[in-house]
């Protein structure tokens, strides 16, 4: 019943390969039934809404205003609570096909999808860090080609992000080698003795991580910095960036972030290549970074074979404002979030209907000046809302219910209100803190939980790029003292072999392997 494989034989290699890819098994056969169970158990009342959630009590241009106490306010708040990544069911069949084809076809499949979806050919699908003349992606050269002010800005942002994440590490976030090379001495995990039992936790960085940076409607070299630098600080040695047709700013960001490999692809095909590898690209252990619905769906489907940071939906902001807030600054923050994507959420909660109306007018006035006004207009017309509440305490309650990615505090005593809110991704405290500061320069990663997932999620950080292992070591005396308890618990669960594994060690005939080894070495 125990097959034996000798290293060097074909059977050894094929078995080891199969064991490396073991997992939860193929869940596709049960997915339809489970989906039906979830839908039926949830009922229609808790499914994600589709279409316009409610009519506005007041409507000022692109910012509908809802007054607390009205039916429209309650229905809108309820719809916003159930926003999320959207319905991925529509793209799941296509994404599943892409992933399957990449797993079977490898490099040729990825190149085919690049031609189909991106309408281009990739001259070098995989390149490693190094000079262009040597076949590398030329990050250092790209950095040197940038205008001086852009180069300096990238370098400043990279330094600030690194400093923040170096402070973020706890004493268990690095292994001994990484800790020794990182400045102040850090202890790798912890250990202690409890009644003769050595217990502890060992922490090690992941070996290989994939970072996704979009290249569609806009390029986000900032996402490269915000995703790859925390991985580098954690001690990850191989960082693979997937980004289609990377320009000089993206390549420079990759260089500053410590990216070791560039995959010239985007979309679901890039996620599949990262998860399952290509002949010229080893698979990664974890995939992080934002993307569109196809990317989000692909990450969801490969989860279990690799780890992911989360299922990221449309970007979003909730501005909390009192009657003294500057409507121009509130509108500016809403607009800066709306320009990300047509599906972005720009939300305002305020204690003043007068302020909400002033913000709506400011949105109207600023829109014609924006270069991405078509995207902004689409976002505001479908996903903007102003919620007028009766008290400061209600501002905190609404924020807690919505658990938004970015929350701007345009109120007196912003820190005090922040302390009353338990669920949010990033707090932008005070009217002098624009959302753009968090997006580009401040320090914390801008890869944040969206769609209400701040209830259980967190900003991307050093802790996302490490693994933890428990350690247990019993002495003979400790096992004699605790063995009977272990046996009783095992037998209570009907697991006789578990109890037997203890009783064998407690029997007088069981040899102590440690003592035996010591005797053989003397």
C-alpha cells in the first residue's frame, strides 16, 4: 500500500511533479450545485442589485442626493452595502476557457491571446532584469530616459513606500538571513517552552510572487511600486511583473521595486501564466494587484492552486463631510476617484443637504475641464450618491456599514471620527489629505479591499508575502505527562491510529530515536 520511488527514476520525477500540483481537486463538477444552494439559501432579498437601486429625492446634475428617513435613502444604502466585484458569472465561461487553453498550450496560447485581445505581437514574452542589450527588460535604462522630474518623483515615491513597509514588519515577518540584511535585528518568529513542550512559529518570505499591473484604459506604474515594494521588503527573491506593452515609466517602476522578471501580457491569460507557468516562466506562489473583471475572475479561478491578495472590484471613495467642508475639495476627491473607471464609486455622506447641493454644482463645473470626462461622467451617472444624515454619529455608522476602500474625512476632529469607524481600507484624515496622496506618494500600499471587503480585508502589506509554520517538539517527560490526554481525545473522535501513534511512543519497548542516533555517533 506504500509505493516507493527512487530519486533519478522517471517515476520519481512524475510523482514529485504530481504532488507539487495537488490541491483541493477539481471543484468544477460541484460548482453549479453549490451556486444554486447559495442563491436559494440567500433568497432574492440579499442578491446583488442590478440596475438603478432607487430614485433620488433630490437630483443635482450627476450627484443624486438622498435624505435620511426617506424610502429612497434606505434602499440606496442597502444597495450600496451589497456592491462588490460585480457579477463575474458573465465572464466566467470565457475566462475558464482562457485558463484551460494556457495550461494546455503554454506560450503559444498566451501569444495567441495577446494578438486576439491586445491586437499586437509580443517580441519578447518573458524578460528578466538586466540591460536591454543582454535581453533584459532594461529597467535602469528606462529610468535614465525619463524626464528628470518624473524620475525624481518615482524615486521619492519608491523610497517613501519602502520606509513605510519596513516599519510595518513585525518581529516575525522575516527569516534570519533577511532580518540580518535589513537593518535593525529582527527575530524570526518566536519559540517558548510550555510544560516541557517546545512551541513556536517560524516565518519565511514567499519564494516567488506575481504582480499584475493593468495596461488598458490607463497605465499604473504606481501599482507596480505599491505591490512589488512590500514583497521586496518582506524578502521575496523572485518578483514577476505581468504588464502588457510596458512603457518606460512602468519599466522604471519595476526597476525601483526590485522586479526580477517581466511578463509582457495582460488579462486572464497573464494570470494563468503566472499561476501555472510557461516553459520559460516558473509558476508563482501568490498573485497580487488590481485588474478588470476578467483579471478578477481569473484570480478567483486559480485561487487554491496559488494564493491571491483578494478579488478586487471597482475603485471607490466615501467622503465624510460636515457643514463646514469645502465643496470644491470634496468634489475634487470624488472626481479623482471617478476618473479611474466607469464602474468606480464616488460617494458622499454629509450632515448638510446644502453642502451636498454645493458639491453637485462643483462636479458640474469641473467636468468640462477633465481629460477623462467621458469616463468620469459615466461613473458619476451610475455610481455616485450623496447620503444626507442627521448626525455626526450617523456618518460613522454609514461608513461602517459600507466598509469603503478610501474614506476621506472633511470634518472637524477627523481623528476622533476615524476612531469610531471599524471598517475601511484607507483613512484620508483632514481636508488637506487628497486621495491622490495615498495613490502615489504617502507610503501605505494603495492596493486596498473594495466592495465592502474591508470588513475582513486589509491593505496589501509585508504580511501578505510571508508564510508561517508552527513548530512542536515533545520531550519524553512531556509526552508521558500529556500522552494519556492525547489518547483519550483521539479515541473520543474514533481515530484509533492517532491514539496508537502515542501509545507506541509511551511503551517501554519503543526505542528513543534521538538516543539511538547519539549512540551510533559516539
